[in-house]
C-alpha cells in the first residue's frame, strides 16, 4: 500500500511554556549558590571565600565545665555541629568488662614478676570499674560524640591564622583537633543545619563529660524585643536586651565619677521611650533637664521656692487585690518614715503617738481607713502639727515640724500637690535643694510616684540617680527597698544609679536591693570597690581587671548568669542630646543662644 503523506493526520504538538514557578526556584537557587565551588583535600573554596572543617580527635581524662566557651565566643565566622550517637549499654558493658580483665591481667603479671606497680594502670582500672557501675545502675550512658567546626576566611593567609588559633585554644586544654583531610565536602555538609552526620569522626564520651559541651555560656546578649545597649567587646556582636524579660526589671548602675553612668542611663532611657516605655527620673543635679526639653517631657523642680509642689499627705490609690484598710495603714507607715526624716530619730513612744496623730489628722477631714476615697481633699503637714500640739506629749514633735510648716522650708512640703504624671517622660529635679532636704525630697517624690503608678498599669522605668542619698537613713532606705521589691507587680523597672559602692554594700538594705535586681551595669571602679563588688557579685579575676582598666563608656553588663563587657555606643543625634561633657554642653548652649537671638 502506497503511503500518501498528505493523507496522514498531523499530530499537533503543543509548545511548552516555561513554568514561572520553576523560574522563581531557579532564580532563588542562583542567588543562594556560590559563583563557584572548588573542593581541595584540606579546604573548600566557595566563590572567593575559603572554608575548612575540623573535628575533635581526642579529649583529656577530665573536662572542666564551660571549657567550650572559649571556642564558641571566638571572634570569627564559623559553623559548629555536635552529634551524639548513643552506644548500646550491653555492648558497652561487654567491652568495659573485657578491658577491665586485660588491665587486671597486666597488673597481676607485673606483680608476679616483682615489678613496681604502675599507677597509670591502676587509675585506668579504677575509672573503668566506676564507669561500669554507673552504666549498670543507669546513671551514665556512653555516646560516640562528633564535634565539627567549619570556619571561613577571606584568603589563605587568614585561613592559616584562624586554623592555628582554633588549634591553640583547644590544645591549651589538652584537646586535639584535626582537619578532615579528603573529606571536606562531607564536613561542610555536617555543619549545615540539616542534623546529618556525614563524617562520623567520633570519640567516645560518657554522659558527664559529654554534658560539658552544653555547659558553655555564649557571651551574646540578644533579644528581638529589646533595645541596643552597646557593642559586645568579646565578639563584636550587638547587645540587644529587654530588661522586662527578666524575673524582675530592676538594674543597678555603679561607677566612678566620669565613668559614663549618666550617659549610659540617658541612652537607655531615650531608646526605651522610642519603644513605648514610660520613664520617670529622680535627678539630683538636673542632668536630665535637656533630655526633657528635647523629647517634650515634664520637668518638675522640687525646691523651697519652686511652683511645683507635692503634698506627702495625698491619699493612696488602691492596687489590684488591695483593701482600703491595708493601703491606708501602709500609707501611714510611709508618713511616719517621712516624719523621721524631718525630725530625726524618734522614740518608740513618740512613734506610737505619731501613728495616732496621723490617723486623727485624716479623721479631721472625714477621711477614715475603711471608707476613704482617693479623690478626697487631703490634709497638709501643718494639720499634723496642729494635731500634735493638741495631743499630750506631742508638743516636742510639733516644734520640730515648725520649720517645715511655718519656718524656712514652709513652701516645700506644706502645699497642695499640683504635679501629675500625664506625660511619658517625667523628671523631678533636686539641684536647688539644700543637702539636708535632698533625701526628704527623694522620699516624697518616690511616695508620690508609687501612688500615681497604681492608677494605670503601664511599662515604666524609674531611674533614681545618686541613690546613695536614700541609703543614708534607715526609713528612706527601707522605703526604697519596698519599691524595688514590689516593682514587678506594677510593671516597673527600677534603675538604682550610684558612684558610692560602699554605701550600697554596707547599708542593711543595699544588698537586698542588689539581690532583687536581675541586671547590673558596672563601669570603671576603684581597687577597693572592685574587691567589694567581686565578692558581692562573684566576679572573676578577669572581670575585676577589666573594671579597674575600663575606659569611659565601657563596662560589665550582668544579666543574672550572663556577663559581657560592652562599649556604650550612641548615634550623633543621641550624643548631642545626652552628652555630659562640659565642653560639648557649653557648645550646645552657645548654639541654642545664637539660634534664639536670630530674627
């Protein structure tokens, strides 16, 4: 039969269109993949970078805790993988029994020959028998452990230097590492986040020494929700931290004059404002006034002639799960503490009299413990003075209060309150107060702050600069400790700032304040203070040396069990706002004056 091609039906062929999904995948692969891959016996070249995988070959008889931290905190780019391959206990016991028999035979043979005992053989036998007992009891397990490290370098010279550094770090601890010769590609794959051991170059470790591989503490302090505190001097990483993620958000900041305390505190506070945290500051030297001016905060000057006034008799606000009676009685105790600051020490009899007088003073305004309302008009200090004059034995206390009611300091405490906390930045400036009034003003401000923050639960930081003023008197120190201890309840983080370490450590309430602070920032210290802090905070010798030699703006950041040396870093704009350098401050004031004079 003749085949006529023009009679045959032609099959239509569909043109294949490129799959756009495949194109995207291909493009992503091209973006991620290196431009070239060159595999050599002892290194791999990925594009223009060199990498090599090393494995730990052998360990000493004893591994100390945290030995791995020196390697983990190495200031280089590397991938690290640790693989634990469990070994069957039955096989392990069989091998240990066989090894024990061999060693015992060697010891017996040496004894028959009259040879001097071999301490190494005896120690090995004791270790094997101890391990056999522990494995038999289920207290220990054996693992074939693979530790692989792939490091990266930009050129061969730095490649050799990094390899030498890694070997040196490990060999100082009698741990030996080797490059994975002719198996570099498998080594590279083993250190990728795949969880696959392509090398299986392992060493046997039982549970206790294997656990030391988990015992390292990275010097990285990072939290996605936190603020930037500075640069980690150990590994050049950024210290990003959220103080409110700790068991409590309290912090102590200690350092010599000129070490950078105020600068670092201002930087933390201005960055906290940016992420929605309200800030309250007690400022003995008006160092934070310019910060308030720049960010639109409220600055209240507490002084004898100041228009800003706080009445210590303002009624307290009820917190959650609090009764009126207990809150009122706590408030009375605060007022007793204030009077002690005003008049000096009081006898137990006078304290009882004072308790009764304060209650009567409130009662004269129809304010009673069980029924009071926070918006009732409170009495003034002069009302307490009048009550004391009308109580037998109260004349002496009333006479001591005279200078605060009608005398020199009459306008300081004997006026109705006219300040409020309706701003995200509140500063109480105390610079214009006499020294004897400063702890009193700080006490009154803290009492007012405590009352106000109960009204609305918000994330807040309370910074108390030169907090040692409050530690000089037992009543004010006790009150401060109470605020620090209860701060978490009110979503508050207290920053205690001081240059006087001894006052903090010797005060009966100083150490409890430290204990109730999850964070600490220690700047440059004197030798005497360094020794005291080292004992109180369990600092290492290296950390003590660092504090003695620290430059301005560098310090030791402590977050419970994590310690890191950091350098405080500010942008140019931040620096212009928070600087405490006198020359810079004068220059800023000059520029502001010139700008104000311009038409």
